[in-house]
C-alpha cells in the first residue's frame, strides 16, 4: 500500500510564491493598464463639465443725439451671473427694424462708422473680456463723431458672446450665450420730424370692452423720432370715459411702428401692439380722439374715429329676466283673481 | 467692479472722454429710478434706458448648460436632450433671443464633409422659420423645439407638440431666428429640446457643432 507523501513546507512556500508572483505580475500589468489609460484620457481630452451661462447688461438701450465734431462716452455694464469664469467676445453689429413692435434684425451689412466706435476697459480698447464668477464690469462705449461723418442715423448693437471651445469627445452641441445692448445714434442737427400716420383704427361694433386701438406711425424723416400721445374716448353725451397714454417708443427712420398704450404689456399683443381701453360695459356711440405729437415742437396729428357698442348678451339676459318677472306677476295676479272669485 | 470676494468703488468716474470732458456741461441725475437717464455735453445728448421703466433693472439671460451631450447615437433611435433658457426683462419694452448654429452636427475627424443633416421633419417641410411634425423614427437629422416653462415666450410655431425646426446655419448664410420673445416681464423660462436621429448609413464617429443664443432687447 502506497501512502501519499505530504508536501513539504518548502514546496508549499515555493508553490505559493509562484502563484503570488504570477498574480502580482498580473496585478502590476492591470494597474499599469489603468494608469496608462487614465493618463491617456487625461492628456487627450479636455476636462469638460456642463456649466450654466448667465449674463446681464445695463442699460439695454442708449440713445445719442450728436452734432459733429464731438466725442461721446457712455457706460455699458456687463455682468457674469454664473459661478464660473466666462470669456466674452465683443461684437458690434448694425441692425434695422423687423416688424412693427420694436424687434430688430441684423442685415449682412457693415456698419459704416465701425472705425469710429471703441469699447474700452479702463481706457484700454478691448475686443474681448473675461469675467470671473458674479463679476460685473463697466465698459466705456466711445464714439468719435468726426466732421466727415455723414449726417444720418446709425443703429447698432454691442454684443457680448461667450466663447466655448471645449470638446466633449462625444456627439454633442456646444452652447454659447450672448447678450446685446442697443445704440441709436443720430448725427446732425435735429430737423422737424416727418411722419405719416398710417393707421388709427378700431372695430366698428363691440358688444363689450376691452376695445383695442391700432396706432401705426411711419417715420419718413432722417432721424429717429419718439412721439408722445394719448387717445381720449368719449361717450355720446360728450363725457370722457377713458384716457390712454401712449408708450413713448423709438421709431427708426424709414420704418413703421405700432404704438401701444403705456401700461399695455399683454403677451398676446406682443407682435401687433395695441392701445387697449379696458372699460368692460359699453353702450351707445363712442368717439376716440388721437393726439400724437412727434416732438416738443410738433407737428401734431389729431384724428377722431367712432365705434358703436351694444351689449346684446346682457340686454337679452335682462329682457329674459324682465319677461320672467312679468309672467310671474301675471300668474300671481291670476291666482289672486281666482281666489277673489271663489270667495 | 465687483465679484463675490471684493467690491472696488471708484471715487469719481468721469463718464466722458478727455476731449469731451472739457466741454462737458451738465449731467442730470435721475429724478427717480425710472428711466430714461439723460446726460448732456456740448454737441451731444445721451439718454439711457426706457421711459417709465426702472433703470436699475438689467436685462438678463441664462442658459442652464453650455453642453448638450447626445452620448452614443444608434440608427433609428432618436435622442432628445434639453437645456433651459430663462430671461429677466423687467427693464425693457420687449426682447427676443435669437439662435443659430455654426454648422450642422459635423464629424470631428479630419473629414469635415461628413455631417448629420439638419432635419426637414416627417414631410420634409420644416426649416429655420417654419416648424412641422417629427415623430417618425425613420426621419433623420438634427432639430429643436421650444416649450414654455414659466410664462409664454416660445415662438408660436412650437404651439403643437412634436413640432420641430432646425437651427439657422451660419455656414449656409441662414439668418439667426428668434426662439423666444416677449414683453417686459420677470422670470420667463423655456425648455429647448435638441433632437437627433441617424440612419444606418451614417458614418461612425463623433459629431459636434456650436449653437449660440443671443438675448436682444427691443429698441
């Protein structure tokens, strides 16, 4: 009978050493692989984290009237509201009116006075800036209105657009955020404003208020105008029932703008602004008179339109109620007469 | 100038250039905090802000993320990712936010001619201005839509669900288009959904482009 010999202690240690060595070598290889992979990833891709972008600008509009020669300077305040640093490119783009509600568009044209405009940061011209988290910076908008500058209006936006060159390394869209402030520059002597009142209208008949008035004015002059005006609504007895102050809007040269009432901020009329008479109950013939002054020195447009209001629905309800009351009264009378006869 | 850690206050700020400063006659402080603020000098007059609106309210725009990561794209499996766009426009008469892309989603490899085309939606009729329905998983391309979150500001063309447009492409000379607009108001927010769907023929690789949003106050 053969008895198996037990493995010696040395053999056991030797075997364990071999196994451990192989595992150790394998671990080393594995570790090296991970380290190299991590290094490769670190070195070959930019570290990208999704970040919020948030910007503010003030003022949103600057209106400059100037006679050459002069230099004008105004302040533009730009703020990074996010928690991360942002680099902003500064662009100056001419614009023109789009539609009749004060929206604008950027034609593919060069601004003829671009060389006269400079954005400076502490008297140093800048084309880009970097803002730290929550940092706000006041920049100067300098315009050199030299004698050779043509008497005209120039409309342009100063844009601050974030730059983002990060690569995610996968299918992605890189987002950039920008913000603009508008500049309306009039160069030359102020002339008597010229404009055409293209429309002052409302519906002919209303059952009830509110009553929308459309006021559309076309600026045919050489410079921007900012008319002031009101609409006074009177009933058939000549009593004033409503006064609508019109919003003082800028009307660019050779463009038409629909002028809303001062407190009219109805999102539904954003594309087609109207002056709104918010009177609910209306009955009879009404007149609405528009007084629109193009400047302190005039000219003034005065125009009157009429509309009629009759609350059919309310009247029908009143008539039905009246008929019911009369019927009920008659019934009561009939019962009373029957009672008398029976007595 | 300021941030979270410091505020630097200038003792006196001369808002006019050196040349003009010599001629500078008067700066009218605002009677109240309602606009506009006016300043005058020899040969010029400057007004900032809008009539009867607070002048200390800046126009603000925010975008929730600077990256939209679509991850791995697989054929006929549309991927939709979103970013939130918000505005604070109490100090302006109205505003719009225009949007455009620098190019279609284009392969990041050296061959820049390989790209995912901008979508034309299911019936091939949507573009940069007009929207149309895009629900078919066999309709390929890259597009976006806008959904109101707080207030109403998305363009009317997105009123119907699953209606998409594609971003105006600057490389094709498309004009930037407004994605949201509105009257003066605080805290409006909209969700922009980016949708991408590829065909089985689309070459493997990473595709990227840049989408830019610019907030513009009305004049």
